[in-house]
C-alpha cells in the first residue's frame, strides 16, 4: 500500500503552520488539487499567510523576468551549427 | 548494444524534429550550468553533436529530458577535463516554453518592477551556487522539479528543499540589502 503524504491524509481545514509547510509547493503548482483548494481557501481568509503568498509570488514573478537576457546571437550561431550538421 | 539501422536522411529528419526546437532551451540551461557565455555555447555544440550521433538510438519520447541527460554527461566530461579537482553539480536544465509575461503593466509599475528585478538579480547572485543553480533552472528557466532533478542528478526532494531554502534567502537578502519588506519598498 502506498503511503500518502501527510498533507493528503488531513481532512480538517488547513492551519497557518500547515500552509507554511506547503506554500512553496503550492506556488509551484506541485500539489494535490484537493489540498491546493484548501490552501487557497486558507490564504483567502488569513491576512498573514496571504501576505506570505504575495511576497513569494512577487519573487517568483521577478525571477521569471530575469531570463530575458539570453544572447540571441549565440542562439542563432547554434542554429547555424545545427544546420551544418544536417547539411554536411 | 548495437545501434538501430537509421539512414542519413532519417538521422537528419530526427535531428530537425527533436533537437533543433530545443536549442534555445539548451542554451539557457547551459548558461545556468557554466555561468559563462563562451562555455555555454561550446557545451550546447557538444550536446548537439552527441545528440546527432546518438539520434538513431533515441525512441522519440521526452526529447528535452533526453537532451538534458546528454548535456549533463557532456558537462561532467568537460569539467573533469578542465578542473578535475573542482567537480561540481552540473546544474542545468531547460526551459519549458513558458509564456512570456504579459506586458500590461503601467509605466510606473514597470519602473518599480525594474528596481525590484535589479534587487532580485543581486539577491540571486549572492546565493551559494547550489541554491542559485536550482533557482535558475526552476524559477528562471521554468523547468519542472523532475527536469531539474534529472539534469543535476539529484532526487526531486533535494530540488524542492534547495529551492525553498533559496527563496527564503532571496527574501532575507531583499530585506537586508534591497530595502524590500514583503515584496515592497520599506
């Protein structure tokens, strides 16, 4: 029998402590949908946890913007290298 | 194990189908791994060449994961060759085709974002390498936990643990050096 993670065995409403333990996985959409819904419900009602969520969402959003600096010239050269492999 | 017979035309077609669409992602991952533009380009070329030679053995499933494994092995060899005493995690990954952020913010918000982004970049640079690499793979390049675990050859739980600790460090760095508390200027 597969042992379910602790948070999937819970049936009571999520507490601040529980949400704190799974918040990062929740932000990464790496969570059982049923449990995610309960976390979302808690975040709606709890100002402290909601602020935590907003803070980390801002950090994640900013990090996702960091990738704009990729060198397009380098990628173009690599595509040309790929063509040289298949044309040769 | 002998290679399946594959003619040159099939080899080229498979390369165009499975490898070429991933070049952009491979380069981004290589930048995360090598932290050097020239090394990154060399690593991707090495990866492409190995992939071209091995494409006859590829079953067509999960090309990105397959390419990342090739890249990981190529990087291991390169590091061993250059600095055998400094063997480290060949962090890398690729970029799921994340949709670009919608550019719908007003000018004031964009200026605020730029200041915040600069502070985030500084916090990212201040992270120890093993944390920074995971953040770059998952948060910057949008790889899944599983993809990041594959390229770094560590368990998924390790990725999660490093990622979560790294984000906490970033937050503390913002508070201590960037003047941001809870994501806003203090």
